[in-house]
């Protein structure tokens, strides 16, 4: 049973969410403010499978909560709740390390679908990881330029492990959030092809509504910092003006 923490100060909304999550077979608990949430997740090291996190909270807000989690290397999937008409919140939330967002007021069915999406992805990662561990001894390293059977991909001296969400580069290990990793995986799958921002929002986040596509640009800037030797002169992750992005595993081969 997946365990979800609902961080929301509006009691009726929090209790309604808990009730509905429990009706759907989740175990759900409520934290009424950001301090309680970080206390439980970090100080007490409680395990949750996902967090539904409101941004507007008394005291410590949702941005600070997710920032603190990521800074403490806690990568629990975070679905953020933003107020309508504040697209800048989406950008800020993604920048802080949230994985997905919903605008209030939301349809319960949509919240459940998004949550399910996050849980499914992280479950997939966990399975891929344990399979990988048990097969590690017999598995050959993935061919460069191809996502290997065990979810690794190598290019330009870097290796991404989609099971552990780790990017290994020159002895450094960078931990990716769930959605950073999903975005990279999507771009890599389209190696050499242009992918539009709209397509990325649909395929990676499952968002069909009109979302500010700058949210994507924000992620791309971060990915470039991870994978490019000179993020200002990207060789692997190129901007295609007015359209979107193109990933090149082998820039020389174009
Ligand atoms: Ca609130």
C-alpha cells in the first residue's frame, strides 16, 4: 500500500484528500504545515511514497519544503499544489525540485491520476534498480548511444543510471529527480530528433492543458549543468529555436 503525506493547512481540503486517497486504497496522512512535514520526513526520517504539497502554507512554504528535502538528498516524488493564475509558481516549484504540479481547484480524478503516474514511475525505477542489482554480475555495460537492458545510457564520458537516478561523470555522482530523469530519458529516446516543448509536456509530465512551457526550459538549464562541459555552449542538449530541443549522444556524428 502506497503511503502518501498530504501537506495542506486548509483542514477541509486536507481531510477530503485523505478520505479520498484512503478510499482509493492509499494510506494517507496529513501535515498541517511545512515545519511538520520536514520534521517527519527529515528529522524523523519517516518513509512516504509520495507527497502532495501545497505551496501556500503558514510559516515555511511548499517551495522551502521541497528545497530542503532535495538538499537533504530525499527524492520522494512531490506533487505540488499551486494557486490558479500563478504560473510563476510552477516554474519556482520545478526549480525547487518538485516533480509535478496541479492548479487549485483541481478535479479529484486528475489528482489521483497524477499521483498514480508519479508512483508508477518511481515503482518502475525501484524495480529496474533491484533487477539491475541482482543481475549486475552478469550484465555487460550498455553500448554507448543505446539505453541498455538494465536502464543505463552512456554518452560523452557520462553514464546515466535510470534505475538509481544517478548520473556519473568524471568520478562525480549527481542525483537526478524523477522528472529530470524522465525528461532525459525522453530526449535520449529521441536521439538526434527535435522534440517540441509541447510534446515534452505531454509525454513526460502528461500535461495536455496550456502550461507555461518555460517550465521545460528551466529543467533544460539544470540538465545542461549536469551533462555539458560548458553549459553555455551545449553540445549534447541543443535548443532548436522556436520549436524545442534536440539531444545528440554523439555531436560529431550529427
Ligand atoms: Ca494552503
